[in-house]
C-alpha cells in the first residue's frame, strides 16, 4: 500500500525533471498555427521556449497508460473504468482514454446511451444549481476515472458541468538559441515542376538550450476536495505519479527531431517527498484499485459501452 502521509499538509505536489537531447544538442519544439515555435521573454529577460504545451503533455500522459495493441489499459491499470465507443456493427471506434476531450468527445457525449447515463446519474437540470462535487465527481469516478485526473468540460450537456485538471504538465527550455538548417524535397522524375510539385528547398528551425525542464503539478487540494475518502485519494495520487513515470521513461520521443532523456527527477514542493519508482507504483496500483472497487465506487462491468450512430451533428438533448 502506498503511504502519502508526507503530503498531508501540502496543497500541491510539484515535480521537475531535467531533460537533454538523447543525441547531439538540437531539438525541435512543438509548433502552433500561424506562430510556429513559441518563444518568449522570461521574467528575468532570458529567452524561453515552450517545448511541449500542457494540452500535449496531457495527451501523452494518457497515451502512455494505454496498451494500444490489446485495446486496454496497461497491466497495472486494467481494472480501472473507462467508456468504450462502438459503432452500429459492434466494432470499436474509440474510447474515453484516447479521445482528446475524454467524456465530452462527440463520439461519446452525443450518443443516446451517454445522454441516458447523464440523466440517470448526473441528474443535471438547467433550472437548478449544479454541484460538481456531488453530481459530476462520483459519475467520473464510476465511469471514467481518467477524466478526474485530466479534467473534463461537458459542454455538450451544459456549460456548468466541468472539472479542472488534477494533473498538469509542460516542458520549457531556457536561454535558447536558434539552430537554423534546411532540407530538400526531391522529385526524381520531373524536378522542374512548379507550385510545390518539383524539387523544393525548405528551411528548418531547431533550438539548443543549456536547460530543458519538464514540470508537473498534482493538485492535492482538489483531490481532497472531492470528499471521496482516503482510498480514492491515494489511488488518484498514485495514478498521477504513475502517468508521470511512464511518460518520462517511455514517452519522451516527442517528435523525430525531439528525443529527450531524463537527467534528474525530484519533487520541489514538498522537497522532501520521494517519488515512488515505476515498479513500486505498478505493484501498488492493483491493490489500490481493488480497495476503491470494494467500496462500490466503480461501474460494473468496469467498461461502459456506448453506441455511436455515425453522425457528428449535435442533437437537441434536453
């Protein structure tokens, strides 16, 4: 059993990982439409770079906990609940772990099956106050615990049905310098064609930095605020830590030209907290999951199946 008593007086658990390129010195950051790389001036004037955004890190944390070939959680998490989407023929379309908006995915939130669950279990009424802790949180724990970790906004149902992220992360680089290079796309048959069909030379912009850092924030106050008891709190903390460990150990090949290694990993607040190893977390998680299941908190069966009819159009649900 995991013991997180040392976190009892902390509203947040903050973790930092020092990173560096696996080979060489250059790396390619995430890019944004009409912007490219997100460079900016830090408070002290240093040139900073956003290597990976909170949205992207959240997606990667989720992906590292999913066993794609077997279409299930990785072994340590196999008894956790999630929502599976099938089509009219019964073929699996997607699920709430892989969808960017989790339970608010159009493939979930617009299905008649999910709408019926919301009516029966969340009991949202547009002419009544909505209590996130009493109405939304137990539903997510029962049906899609991953959304408790990464947050959800059920705008498909109503604007008040939302939950902030418990776990967030991003990667920054400091004192960055440009590393300009380029390449050529060859057309071996007709190199003289115009409008991008022949040979094309293009610029390539990468960066170097003496310090690349991944930052993670686990909102312990929010977890306690759910009011779901010690077993659920311990499970959510352990699950968050496991996601961080998996990402740092297996998910840091962010792009072809951005493959990173972890040099140091430590908690910075509280700074005396020792981050459990991946092995320790893998050994503890099945027992933590069973303890919460024994309280009757999870759906039975653990996988909630909804049927998507093939239409992405919004429906008048109320």
